[in-house]
C-alpha cells in the first residue's frame, strides 16, 4: 500500500483529442510529473521535474501555445495545461506557492486566475511546509487530465479558492481583473494572485 494514503485535492481539465501534437505533449508532461514527492520543507520546480521543452532531445513537439502575440506553434505546446491543472489542485491545499505566472489571455480549460503558464524563464514552484511528505499524481484519462495531491497524513487545513473579478481597460483594450484568495478552514484568507487578462476587441 502506498505511504501516501490521504487524498488532499484533485483537479480535472479537458482537452481536444484532435490536436495530436498537443495531446502528446500533455501526456509526456503528465508522465514526468507523475509521482513527484515533496519532502518536508522541499520545493518542487515544475520545469525542473518536467524538463526543458526546447532541447532537441526533450521529446516535446511543436503544438499551439498562447503568447502575447496570440496563438503560435512552439515546442511543448500543451504543457501549460499540465502546470495549470497542478496549480488548480494546489489551490485546494495549504501548500505554499513560491512562483506562479498567469497567461496573458484566458485559457479554455480553466477559469481565469486558476491557470499557470510556464516557459524557459517562467516556472511554477511549490513548497511543502509540513513535517511529512506529499505526492503529486498526474494521469491522462481519455480526454481528461487529472492531477491529484496525496499526503502521508490527513490535511492539516482544508482550503478553498475564491475568485473576485471585474471588467476594466488596460492599455486601451478590454480586460478582466481577477483576484484569487485561498480560504483556509474558513478562518484565514490568503491572497494568492491578482492578474489582468486581455479579452480582445
């Protein structure tokens, strides 16, 4: 029996099976993330665990990615969905988020504020503040990506993310301002992020 017996959180996102290159990248990133363990006080780097997407021998292939210039094809397209699904799960725990970056525009698979973009210079880093270990599990099930957080013990605190959104204009363009709070045991509120998403014309 696994030492990680207590399910802390679970996040599920969907993807289009028709985009085979993107699906292949999601599968590869999920396989590399699967089983990652955060020992007491340890920090997990998503990029460190999943590896470079730009290296010729990385195994990742070109697929659509969202950039400030819109959608383009680049090695590792789809990997951000794995990082985002992991982040969405972490928001339901009290694990520390040391680094996280939002996309410039909303993504189709998660609500604004719950996403996390990664690149060669942007990472998602998580720290385990507990005196026991936790494990990340990731799998592709049909057209769904499932990421779970399991612990050696029951969660110390239950967490629930809450979003506050408002329409605004940024640089003359319509945008959405999103603030995400994490409620811990309904007593403590932790501000997780404040992001601007461009909505286009």
